């Protein structure tokens, strides 16, 4: 184990493979003890996740989308979201994705956090937003390759289902945590878990 400095010094970076969704880069870096090593990263656009909250019968409900995920070959229940367009701000991207995937507009949109989806191998960020005071325009317009169904879950149902069945997308769990943090839900550090 090293004591002290742990920072690597990047020396060079080159693209070794490119796809429609991401590039793979080879990075040569010098370690804290002076040795050189090659690493590979996924270079992709930033993403947004939107947590849309509908208020019904004095209870908050999340508006969720279900869509097919090719990586796991399963249906996945998620908060709306997607890739940011070039030149688009995170907030504008969040509003666009919410409208495209659900047909709802948010009168209030709040940035909760910017996350690193997997800093070991990915260079991009994921911006998480809370969308409140929703207005249904009844005009969703998903991308040509998106087939989406909508559902509503209470906050309690989302907490209970997260991590099980088709609620296993790790970034959605992160977004749910940020929502609970924003709403002031906490676990005492004195409470044994």
C-alpha cells in the first residue's frame, strides 16, 4: 500500500475504436512510482436522468418508463433520461428527454447532482434532475429505436422494488437515493444497519 501521493500522470491518449454511441481510447499514464501503463476508457456524451414526480391523493408518484436494454437483454424500469445532444445544457436535455419519453413538461426542474457512472473506465457524466409540477402534453416523441411504456410508482413502491426484478439499473438506484436525500430522508449514523 502506498502512503502519500496516488495520482497518475496521463502521458498520451489515442482513439482505438469508434461506434455510434461511444469511442474507446487508449491512455498511457505514469504511475505514482514512475512506471508506465496502458488503460482503456469509454468516451461518450454526458447523460441525464429525470425523476418526474406526480402528486396524486396526497402521495408522490414517480413517472417511470420501461424499455428494452440490449446490454442485459431485458426490460428495464427506469426514470426517463438519455444522451445529451451536442451543445445542449444538462437542464435543457433533461426537459427534452422528459417530454420525448413521457409527453410531460416540468414547470420546476432542479439539478440534484452530477455523477460519474463508472469512473474506472468511463469518462462521461450523468446529470440527475428532479422534475415537479408536471403538465401532460399528451405528445411523447421517443427516438425511432425507443419503444417505451409508462407507469407510476409511489415512492414506497420504488424503494421496495429497486434492486429486484426489472428494477436493477444501478444509475436509477443512485437517482432514487438523490431524491430521498433532497427530500430529507436519512438514516441516523447511530442506527445499526
